[in-house]
């Protein structure tokens, strides 16, 4: 375990890890831990779990039988948790399996049949396997509910209760969540009795010294936007985070071709090459490090001016870990995230963890860049002249440090008139002044030395976009006909939390326990934030279209919404209550994008309606 932690770059435990790990390393009662996203919750339960299950199980193995189950709300989180726990192992045990809707069932069945110790899965797909008999949790010793508050919001409380009903009474239940919701705690207490609660009260974000900006940019314009950001800063020293190894090489090479000192860092590099790149970056011989998340683990670089997210990280934890690399040790820094129109809706999740700190920025304009470069150049020239006592230092600024080293400019200037006579740059300047006007001579010298620096032609056009002014999106509302909700009440609710006029509120669909309403894209987050801050009933969140990552619907509207993700089968006809529309999934058959069945009924008199 220590070897695995060292490879991951772990040096000291976070607050929630220090609270939870000692309790989970020994047998005990059920545990509920509250901590915000980005505090290392996965390692807090993963480390004790790996330690407890690293040895093979005793006794005869039964097909499908596992030793631990981790339930998470989404397929993305399932993959992340499985990857994180796998990275904590020093060998091939405990054996892992990840099960979630939208993925082929055959591969999951094969993996479970081969024998695993820990299953990470989403409620719907876990129930599928339990009903098939391909998963047996009757003898598990550990049951973890991760992000329990999100599972409650998504209507999974009944599924959680169904899963717990198939476990043995001695199973230790562990719950991790940003909030400790009463319905989830009640379900656990009904099953196991007393619960020990630990809370991480250090609510300050680790990125409070980092300015956080997001910039709208099309995918084809990201390199141009990055180059402009580099030129806008006097001393740009940054890590650019990309998603893949191939992308890290491509972006680094493109930057080098445009004259920037950049290197790639990814998992394909050997240890020697990795250390060489990091040494160059630490010594500031390289100003831009283009890295993947995995390759950047354990890197401790101080005084970064920027962290750039070339594309949106896949989860909030990754975002916080990335931007936490700037603004350290009392220094300020800037974290900038590029957001394409296709990624815009994912931005809402980042806003939830960054609060009001994440603000909209813009790509620097060419006119502003040229003006800033000119001002910095004049400042450098004045400083060189003042430093040398006379203008001999200017030649060093123009022709470079190498010329200064070979001709001894500084030493010549310090020697007074004799030094000037011996300095070839002064003789050359005198000769130049005999051939042309002083102003023309200076302009020609600046052009020769700094022409490329101030060349507008190096910049390309960037297409202007405004993704948050286009399209509509759908909101899931956790109330329906059983809560005496009608279309007029729902529209009034939306208007109260958004200020929208009637003509900007689109289609409304009412079902027994939930509803959908279409609103302008830019108003969606305002409605969600307003209902959360007011504690209003019902729960409101973004609905997810069939492609996985949601975005503006465009003219087709609801027709884009269906079960599963890319490559998922067409919706089945028998997925639940008869009044449920066929284009929305039943969460018992798949982790489709509308897994909202079983939303609990609320009192008839609610402050929401």
C-alpha cells in the first residue's frame, strides 16, 4: 500500500481521510462521512477497502459472489472510482469489476463470472445483475454509498433499499456524501441501527488564491486561443491539461512550431525522459508543460502562473486537483478552462464546486496583445539603458545574451569612453547614423530585432461564439401529478425562480412522480441555483440527452432524448409505469439518462409550489 501511495504522489492525508481511514481500518459500526467534492473521499474509503481485501477470501467461492459493493450515481463516477481504487493496489488484488448501464452486458457477465472481490456500479445495473443471479452480495462484508446525496436527487432511494435488502445483516455500511440527507441516513439506520458520523469542516476551497475563468472557443480555435493567452502574460509558466497522450504530443508540437518553449508529459514516456522534461520545466527552460492527468500526478511545481484546461475535465475532483496547482503557498495564479459549444453543459458541474469563483473570460484581442507587447518592450529597453548607465545595454536586449557574452557589452560600458571605443556595437551605431537619420536607424534596428514579436500576421482569426445564448435545455423536476402539480403551477414555479416570461418557457410534460420543462439554456443554471439556495421543493436538475454529455437541444427538442449513451440499444417497451414516455429510460433496466423513478412524495403543502 505504501508503495502504491508513493507512486501516486500522496504525502499527507486530507482532512476527511484523517477522520475516516483510522475508523475504517478496524471493525466497527456503520459510518457516514460528510465532505465536499475534491477532498479525496475515494481514497478515504478505498485505502481501508484494499487493505482489508488484499488477501484471497477463505472458504469455497460461489459463482458471482463478491466481498464488497460500491454504489455510485453515474457511469462516469463508476469508472473514476474503479480506476482510483485499482491504482491503490500493489498487486492484482483485490480484483475489480465495474458495472453500469449503457455498456455491453456480455463483458460484465464474463468479468463477474471470472471472480472479483469488489464491484463498483450504478444502482440500475447492479439490480439487473442481482436479478439475473450474475451478482451475489449475500455475503459481502463492505457496502459503500458514494455521493449519496446525488443518488437521492436522482430518485435512487428505492433502488438503494432494494440492494441493501439482499445483503446480510453483518455487512458494514459506509456512506460518503457532500451532504448527509435524512432519507439516506434513515434507510441505513433502518437496516443497521446506529451510525457514526464524521464531518470535514474545512470547507474552504484549496483554490481560493486562483482566479478561475472559462472561455468559449471552438475546438479548431483552441491552439490560437492558447497562443494568445501565452503572449498576453509577461511571464507565462503553466501546465496545460489534456485528455489523452496523443493530444499531449500534438499540442506540445504545435506550440513548438509556433515558437513557444513547450514539452509534453504523458504515460508513454520512460522514467528517464519524464525526469528530463520535469527538470527542464522546474528550471524554467520550458515555459509550458502539456500533460495528462495521470502523468501529472505527484508533480509539485511552485509559482505556476496559469493552469489551462485544454478541454473540460471529466469530473469535479479532477478540476479541483488541476486548478489547485496554481495559487499555492500564498501565490496568486489563474486557472482557465476552454469550453466548446458541445461541452457547455458540463460546465454546470464545475460551477457547483467552484461556487461564484468561476467567471466567464475572453480570448485576448490582437490589438490588445500588440499594445501590451510594445509596452513591455519599451520597459525592457529603458531598464537596460538605466542598468548600463548609458544605452549600451540596449544592444544586448536587441541582439541577445549571446552577443553580449561574446563582446563584453556590459564590461565595455562600465569601462567608460575607452570601453565604448572598444565596443563594436557603438562603432556600428556611429556608422549607421552617418548613413541615415537617427529615427530611421532606430526604427530599422527595432524592426530587425523585434519584428517577429510585434507581427500581427502570426495571429489567426478566432470565430466568435456565444453558446449560452443559443438553444434550449430540459430540466428534470422531481414532482408530478401525485404531488398535485399541474402545468400552470410548474410554469409559475419556473418563472418565480428565473424571471422568464411565458413565451420563453417551452414544452411541459407531467408524469406521476416527475416532470420535464424546456427553458432557455442560459436560464437553466439560474433556476437550479435558485431552488437549491431556497431549499425549495421540488428538486430541479438538468436532464441529460441521449448522447451522454448534454447540450442545447436545437430545433429538434425532445426527440434527442433517449435511454443510454452512444451505441445503446433502442428503448424497450416494458420499462415501467404506463404513463412514462418511451423516450425516457427506466433506471432499473439501465443507467439511462433519466434515472428518476421513485421520487419520494412530499407533503401537499410545500414551499416550492
